[in-house]
C-alpha cells in the first residue's frame, strides 16, 4: 500500500501540471482530506478550499443540498453526496471535487445505515461518481480509511 503522502504529492504535481484545482466537502472525515493535502508543500497551487459541512443545516445553506434529499434519503446517502459535490465545486469554482458523508460511530448507526457506512463522491470536469463504502473499526479508523479511500480513488481517476 502506497504512503498516502506520496499519493497526494503526485496528485498535486499532476493538477499543477494541468493547471487544475480541487476542493472538498467533508462531513464524517472532519477535514482530514484537506489536512492531508495541506500537509504537502505545493497544495496551495491546486487546493481552492474546503468545507467541513457537519450539520444538515450547513449542508443545505453552504452547499445547496436540498431539504427534500436530507429528509427523504438523509445526509448519509448517494443523493446528498452528489449535491455536496455539485455545491462545493460551484462555490469554489474548482475543476475537481471530493465529498464525504458517513457514520463514523460509535453512535449514530441504524439497521439500514450501520456505523461505518460512508458515501464518497468524486466530481471531474466530465463525470461524477459516488462510492458506497462499509468500513469497520473505531471512529478514528473509519475516518482514516474514508480519507485514504477518497484520496486513492481520486488518484485512480487522474490515472496516477
């Protein structure tokens, strides 16, 4: 398994080369994706910004996630993450976006959405994709696995 910092360095190099930008909308990861990027020199050339949109109200107010989606599907859903992607990309005028919403636990899980349920979305200039993940372990390990998964999938999308 590659070191996550090495992967982020390659992402930053590739986005810099293409003169493209990325932004993040994070919920259950609490800013870990942004922190992983900003720990690498050169991130300022590609990272337009990031939002930690933990509450449904902020997902709605900042990112434009509809009340209908929040009430019908919940914050931990493909529909919510798609709207988070679109909202943060529009707000930051970025080329790419990553959005994450899930249940890191140890509380908050249900039979339909147990602890470790995480939706991770990627938006590019030509496509958007949402992954439905089930991670196991402690709150911290679920957050870290979600962060790693999002960054690795983004690197794959960029063919890195």
